[in-house]
C-alpha cells in the first residue's frame, strides 16, 4: 500500500510535468500566432465600412433572463453599436405580464407583421413586436423553453446573413461589429465565424490580477494557439460573429457559443471543405475584471459549466472531431485539476501515515505549484514578446509577480471550483428520450457539403 | 531515485524560471524605454502641427518646417499624414508639394520596393495620399501600376486607391477590373473611391465586365453599381435581367431602378412580378414602386393580396407611391378584413401623409 501510494504520487507528478510542458507549448504557439498577426497589421477601415451599403447586415441577439435594469441596459448597448445595418433581436423566454410591460415601455413596442420562420424548432412564439421609435429592434415573446430554445428562436427571427453574439457580462466597444466584420469580408466565402477580444485588464487588487492571469492564459491558448490550426473556440469575454446559414445548417444552438463553435468545426471537418473560423485579437471586447473571489468564482463556474457540457456531449455535437477540438481544453481544465487535487490528497495522507517521503511530496509540489508559477509567468512574458508595441511596463510587472501568490492557495481552491464546475451543468439530455428526431441537430457524418 | 528526479525537476524548473525572469526584465525595460521614448518623441508634435497649419494657411516661411523635417523626420511624417482626412483641394496639393519638396515622396518610393511587407504597406498607404497631386504621381511613376500585381492585398488596395485619384480612364478601368476580382472588403473600399467616376466607367469598363463570361465578376460588378446608388447611363441591362444565373438576375433587379427604363427592362420587370419567385417578386415590387410603373398596378395588387408579409408590405408601399390609381387600389384592398387590408390601410396612410394630403 505504502509503495503504491508513493508510486502514484510520483506518477501524478510526472504527468503534471508533462501536462505543464504541453500547456507551455500551447502558450508558445499562441505567442507565435499573436506575433504574426501583429506584424501583418490590419488597417482600420471602419469609417468606410460604416457608410458602405455593400457591408452585410448583422443581427445582434439578446436573450435577457428578466426585465431588470441590467438586461434593459444590455439591449440598449446593442442598439448603440456603430454599424450601418444592425438589427437587435430580443427574445423574451416566457416573460410575465410585468416583464413584458417593462420592455413595452422601454422600446414603445407595437405588434409587427413580421413572420418568424421555423427553420429551427422552438417553443411557440406568442407575439412579435417592433418599436414605434426609429430604431431597429425586434422583440419576440415566446413560450418558456430555456435559453437554448430562445437562441434558436432568435436565429429564426433574424433577417441578416450574419449574427452577432455579445456577452452581457463583458465590456465591448461601440465599433465592435465594424472591427469584427472586416476580417470576415476579407474571405467572405470561406469564413463562417469570427471570434474577437482581448484578455481582461488587471485591476488594483491581487484578485483582479489573478483574474487577469486566468483570462490571459485562456486567451492565448483557446483563442490564439487553437487558431493556428483553425480550431478557434470562444474564450471568456470574447464576442462572436457567425453566419446565420451556418448556424441553421448546424441545426441551431445546442448550448452556448462554445458548443456552437464545436459543432461548426465538427461539421466543417466532416464536410472536408476549406473553412475558416477566425481569431481577432483586437481590443473590442473583454471580460470585466473580477474584484472579489466570489466574482471570479462566478466567471469561472459559468465558463467551466459550458466546457463540461460541451465535453460530455462532444460526440453528439461534433462526432469524431469533438475530441480533437476539445482535447487541449480537457487536459487543462479537467484532467490537471483532478490530478493536482488527487496528488495533494495522496501526498498529505502519505506524509501523515509515513508512506510518502518528503522528496516525493516536494516533487509533486514542484510539478503543481512550480509549474503553475512558470506557466503564468510564461504567459505574461510571451504576450509581451508577441505584442512589442504594448507600452505598459507596469501591467507586465503586476501580472508577472501575481503568478506567485496565484499558485499558493488560490490555485488549489480553483482546482476545486473546476472539478465542481465540470459536471455541474445539469443532466445531459438524452437525445433519444427527451427530443424528437427533428429536434436533434443533424448528425455530423451526414453533413457533407454543409456549413 | 526520487531524489534524482526531484533534483532534475528542480534544476530544470529553476533554470526555466531564471530564463523567464531574465526575459521579463528584458521585456520590461523595453516597454519602459518605449514609454519614455514615446513621451519624448511627442514633444515636438504640437509645434510641427502648428507649423504645418501655418504653411497650409498660406505662410511661405519654410525654415521651421525644414528644420523639423530634418531633425524629427518620423514625427514630422506622422504629423503631415494626420492632415490626410482634413484637407482637400489646393490645401492638399500644397501639402503634397511640400512632401515632394522635402523628398518624403522619394523615401516612400524607395520603401515601396522593400521586401518587408509592413514597410511596403506603409509606403503605398502614404503614396496613395500624395498621388492625388499630379507631380507626385509622376515621381511614383510605374510603381503604382506594378503594385496592382503585388502579393499583398493591402498593397494592391493602396496602389489602386492611388491610381483612382489620377482620373485617367485607362487606370480607372484597371482598378475597376481589379475590384471585381478581389475580396468583398477590397470591393467595398474601392467602390467608394470609384463612385465619383461612375459615368466614365459606364462607357467601356463596366459594359466589358458585365458582358464577360465570369459570373462571379459580373455579380461583383453589379454589387458595386448598386452600392453607388446613383443613376447610371448603362445599356443592355435586360440581358442580365434575363440571365440564367439567379444571382445575376437578382443583382440586375436591384440595379434596375438606377438605370433608364427601356421597353425591354419594363417588360422583364412585369414578368418578374407575375412569374418570379418570392425574392424576385420583392425586388421587382421595390423597383416598380421606385420607378412608379403604372403597368405594374395589377401585379402589385396581387402581390399585396397573396404574398408573404414582407412582399405584401413592399407591394403596398409601391402602390402608395403611385397616386391616384395606386391609392384607389389600396383603398379597395383596405376595405377587406384580411391581413392585406391592414397592410394596405397602413401604406395608404403613410402615402397620404408623405404627400401632405
């Protein structure tokens, strides 16, 4: 028993080293991608794009959970985006009379003659409204069906060829649509989606710096590094533009944007046609800086739940390609926290019982904490190397030294959050029991020629 | 064994941490240096701007300007180019003349031959600004023509924008042909620049592309013409309206309201209203309304009665544009009790308000 525990601790330490090296390589790849993008540069043509009638219209979607001032404010922010042809589609998922009254008052709604298509199956639509004011807003009042159902109802209601998905919990610039549509126009036929944004900025406290480090690592690995192989996935704080036809051909939403991207990748790979999902590292959108541990946990929990859900449904969503796309995310966000936590438990128990000697426990500590510090420091340095024009040396210093306290205490707590979050997305819907055949997204294997 | 593993791991991580710390200090000192340099270089920008503003206002004293251009060349160029979007006409010519006199244009021509993509891009962007001035264009010479074949689309775009400013029909035709063969982004950007030469281009370059056998380019050309949103002296649109390619037909339908209404176009529009699919019906209804096509009244009334809500709305708006017969038709339909009646009543109300009745 003693030997088995000791060997297990050593094996976990070696595995953690291997995973750490893998993550470092991913960060380095991200650095090269960012460097290449920075060197190529991109002219800003927003002034021309704003005026041109040739720029495709965009429908931005809001799925407010209630009629709170925050929800109304988010819808207003979407309406204030600088774009020639931006239509805001608000889907109210089974609103109460009082909630409907709030939206009515806010936008001066009147019944619309617009007919909502039924390309994606959704709960019945109760009514469609437009504003009497000169603003392009469409409000859909539908029976309660959950957020995914609401997303799909929004896609049905959209009349534009491009859909904008912006995160209510992130800060985005008014010209975000113009900046994101530009790379899409450079290869309009091949590009099916664009994902843009930057990591959150470090605030004054340690928690906000740790949050910024987390955001930076996710941005470099999930955004930049994966984009090298054309496998970009949305990262926290990112904004997304996606072609409506591609969403419909993919069978609509099955979860959040991460699942949608996974499915788009799966379908495009199965079809074998050239496609592009672009990563745009421009400061147009970023997640808000967390000031407290509770906020950080909330941000993490949301992201981790989406990853967990996508991982457990990967075969249904993207067939054999699901693992290929999600592999690195699984190692980083599921396997590593499990191994670290298990390693700590075994090492502590082993030390108390005298089954594990101090050098073995130190090796584990080095693999978990030491490697963690090195990875966070590497992320900071590599980002600065990739973007040589960043003039903010104070930000670099703050982030670089935050890597030490991040891994002493916080990292262990974060592991517990990640483990809890990975499987806390609720029961997985069994496709054959809960949904009719028509409700399910089309199988990836049958998707040749689509997307 | 475990001690060896620990030592190896410790040494490797330690070395790596040392390396990262060294990199960190290098990156930090570079960023800090840049910040300080940035503060330093901006010191003379206000003076340079003032000197340039005085020069543009008519001052002939170039002593200060020459001093700035010699000592703070990079900052001077940046300041000069800041005037890009704010000056036009003779002030622009004066600024371009200054750039030529100070040999900036020659520098940019040299940079245009660089193998570094970013340097080349920057050079052509700058040249595209000064090439509005004929003497600068002469200095750039064949460079701009050759750059239309560059591997970098950004360089091609800048060169094309520079050539457009010459107003020479041969060069404009080349740029138009380039625009229809490039990405949608380049097409959008060049369409804006080419708009003011629309009439000249309609004489030869546009008909040549439209009669060509590349449907992609034909669609692209039609998109540009539609985006210009101005009346065009273009013959032979009926051939495109009658095309087998649906995309060409749709774009030609969008364009129909901007060209002269010939008997062929008229009969094809009526045919689309009668026999086309939903999208063709909608576009034809839009065009009929814009052109106030009285012969289309029965077909529009049918679209209003039997079409989808979008088509019905557009048909009703078209009828509202054609008083008194269009209004009479709307009145008749509005007397009913179906959804078409509501749409007709709303359109009639809008039409009357617009006409001040």
